[in-house]
C-alpha cells in the first residue's frame, strides 16, 4: 500500500509526449515528431512534400500548445524541406549543428533539380535553413525538459546528428542513423563510417528507453542498432561480391542485390533504396581497397 502520509512525488523530468507524423509511400515514409512538454511543443524534423508538411503542422496545431522550436537532425530534404510550412506565421528558431546546416545549403539546389520534376507543386518553392546553431554535447531546455545534441558527422548522410530528450529515462531522436523495418538509404556512400557511428551511438544512448527513427517505428536501442548493423554489413558484403572491385554494378547485379536484401528484410517499404545505393557503395568499397595500407 502507498504511504499516504508522504506528499506525492514531483512529476518526472521526462514528462513529455511524442506525437509522430509519418508521410506515406510517396513521401518516403518519413517521420516527423512533435514533442509535447508541459506548456509547449518542439518539432523534430519535417517532411519533404508540401502536403505532408501541412499535415504535420495540423497535427501540431491540434495539440493546443505553442510550437516554440524546430530541430533538424540531418541534411536530407525529407527531413528539412517542410520547415517553411511547419513554421508558417511563427517566429521560431530552426536549430541544427553547423555541420548539418552546411550540408543543407550545399545540396539544396541539386535536390530541387532532382525532385521538383517528380513532385511539381508539392515540392516547396522556398526552403528554410537553420538559424540557430548548437555544438556537440550542448543542451537546450524547453519547459525544464533537456534536449541534448550529439554530432557524429558523415555516416548515413553527409552529416548526422541525434538528440537525447528528457530524463532520467530519456528517449533519442536518431534521424536516419537507424532505419526500422524499412530498407536503408545508402546513396551518400559513407557506409563504413555509418557502422562506426552505430558503435559510438550505442554508448551515447545506452540509458535511453526508445529510439525514434526517421523511417519506421520506434525501437529499443539495442535491437535497433544491431538490426542496422546487420543490414549494413550484409549490404556491403553483397555489393563487394557483386562489384568484383568495380565502381558500378550492372542491372543484373543490382537485381541480385535486391533479392538478397529483401530475403534479409522481407518488405517492399523503400525497396527502391536498395538498387539506388549500389553504385555509391561499390565506389566507396573500391576506393577503400585502393587506399595504401598503414602500419
């Protein structure tokens, strides 16, 4: 029986609620998050298409608390494109590390040329870029809830960061460092560094109860990290065998890669990522094989 003579315990520091908005197939099943604290909302990542960003903003508005900040984990357009719609009519900071910001500004024009013909008016005519910068290990506080950034650099993307939120049993928002139940984006060609980053991340999120991933459902840290390792190792080894030292795979080899990866992860979700990443990883492996050995 509880001791009624004692005052009730104060609310836990991590008394927060995470609202998840997931885009559909055409939006690459991207997740964006509205972290609800006692008096406000902090958004983590956005979506790629205007229509999805408007849907995410509607979710935020339905919470009934003011949106006070937007955090971006990495510089892929399905995670920052919707910033204008998310913050429309609001004067809120768009927060990222400087490494993430540099990547966004470097790739934005090229991504528009690539994707606007596909999405048309659903591609945002204007994109917003970060205007408040944080450093690795820095903690921001919203209504007493700590948001601590970690920076990993090149990995899944050209610059990855993650955020540990709450305490004493926090959660982590890991962007695309971990995919869960969908195929992984391999196009940026840093798969070896990505594997190293998973080891670093494991140490940093060991106290976290859940990982919120950029694509797929939330997952326990150990389970999610190990599944991502297995996927990357198999993908790299399969590409290595099929490429035979070359920088590219032919169509037949790419089809075999798809077969192997779908046997490992039997889902159609983001299946197009499998062949799309084959040549970047083949080039990465070929370059590593040519590098001189060091004692």
